C-alpha cells in the first residue's frame, strides 16, 4: 500500500489541528458556553503548535532530513500535549475531597502575574480542570484530545520513518 505524499499527510494534520480549534471555540465555547480551564488552554497551545509545524512542513517541503525534523517536532508536541491531557484526566479521576482549589481567571492571571508565573500556574492546573463538563461515549474532553494527540504522534512517527 502506497502512503499519501509527505506533504498531504502534513496538510491533513494541519487541517485536523485547525478543525480541532474551530470545534473548541465555535462549538464548545460559543454554542455550549463552556469556559476552558488552564489545562484546556495548555492543550490547545500544543494542538496549535502541531498545526503550525505541519503547515510549515507543507510550505517548506524540505528534503528527507528536514522532513524528519518536522516530524520529530510534531511528535514532541503530541507527547507534551498528551502529558497535559493525562494530567487533566488524572485530576478528573480524583475523589472530590482531593481535588485542588480552583484558581483565578486566565485574564486576571496574566494581568496580575509575570508571564513566567502565569504560565507556571497554567501548566499546573487547578480545581476547574477536574470538572467534567462534557462527555462523548464515556470519554471526557481531555480524553478525546489525548486520542487526537496519539493520532498526531502516530502520523508523526509514520512521517519520520517513511522512506520517501
């Protein structure tokens, strides 16, 4: 079986990243009125990073070594994003008495703290991250985002290992 071209796979990943962000903003935020928590924002950053890396790979269309570099970068972003999805799933699995306290809104966070402190707080998550606001087939939103990251990582590995 012949694989789609390197550029087509990257274009598909960039498009998937764009679609995930459109769904997050247009459907979950605007239609369902769900506010993203700190870890949700962090996961979105990794989805966007994967989309940008894959879009750059499409435009740049480098030789083999460059293709592997883009693939490795997208794999790294997918692994890091999976870590934060897993962290949120872990928070969601905690008994109520062990859930950390809820934090301050993101807008206030960046207004009141330095960028490094604000980003550190975003990466830790808080009690808001433990709330399950939506499910599909028994899997919460960070679970589906993790499925997406696994898909991105698998496609990145295929891109990295392919011969031409």
